[in-house]
């Protein structure tokens, strides 16, 4: 049964540069954002809503039986959007954990969503996220693949030291492809969105570095595969093929 202490929020906006109107693009008969919504509901970890600034996205979510919350159009990031949505949906602060699930992961599995939570069993952890081991040189060298660099805690968990678009760490040993799914303690999210952008965040164009530079602890669960994000027309066709078979 969904835990009322956990709020799963899916930020979605129409203004994607490479795929305009991305959340509403049809995949196997349903808008992309609805596929993500269904996976989040199937994960059954908490209350689920889509946070959007677009009435047409809200209408599609509502038509599919989901909950949508309207947010300001000028948020600089998904983290800011989910913070506003959490404040609106949960003004009495019953939710202790806020999960930020990107709306362009239509093939993500419920198990992968659930995997983000265990690091928060440790009270020292502020933010939890995911990564998967890299197995190809192309992935290691690709600056669009963000690498999570961390100290192993167990075989399935790292304490994050850095995130980078570079090929890192150097030398023999595993490298990890970061997956942009986050679970925040409520207080950590509130602190994060109030911090100014940090130098390394601006240099690498990676928002999570703001938290590390501020001394916040991020732990990473290692999962078996990277969910396929949809950023290009080719990605969209791949997602359509995958979900047409399911």
C-alpha cells in the first residue's frame, strides 16, 4: 500500500527544445507522461502526481485517472517545480520524502523506482539516486552520459563523491551511468532549492553538484539497467517499439 509519508512527483513541461510537446507524444496509444505516471503508481511507494505548468498536460493526466498539480511556468529546474508542487499538495508536511521522477522515462520499471528509497533508511543520507554499471567504451566516453563517482558502501550502493560528464574515474575498475531519479528528504529538498547555483554545477551543467558542494550527502543504489530516456526522435521510436510489445 502506498505510504503517505512519500510523495512521488513527475515534473512535466511542454517546452522541451529537441522534442517540443514531449510529455504528450503518443507511445502505444497513450501520452508519454501517462506511461511514467502508471509506472509510478505501480511502484506503490507513495502518493503520485504530475507537476506541470501546462493545462493540456494536466488534462491528459486527469483523463487517465491521475492527479495533476499546476505550477509556475518560470521554474529553472524540475527540482524547483516539485518543491512548489509538494508545498501545494502537502501543506501540512505529512510527506517526509519527495521523489523526483522525470517524465521522459516511459520504459522505467516499478522495481527501478522502488530501488531509489533504501539509502534513506540511513538518517545520514540527504538525497538518494540511482546508477547502473557502464559496460561499453562508447558509454564511458559520451559526455551526455553522466558518471556517478563514489565510494562503495555495499556491492549495490555508493556514497557519491562527484558527478561528471567526463570519463571517470580513471584507470581499471567499474564506472557508473547516473540515472536522474532522486528521492529527497523533505528538509533536504527545501535546503537544496534555496541554495544558489554552485560553481561546479554551472561548469558541468549538473544540478546535483550543488548539493555535494553544500556538504549534503547523496547515496546511490546500483541497479541492473538504465531506463531509456526520450530526448530525440530516435529515442521516441525506440520507446514506441519497446512499449508496443509490452
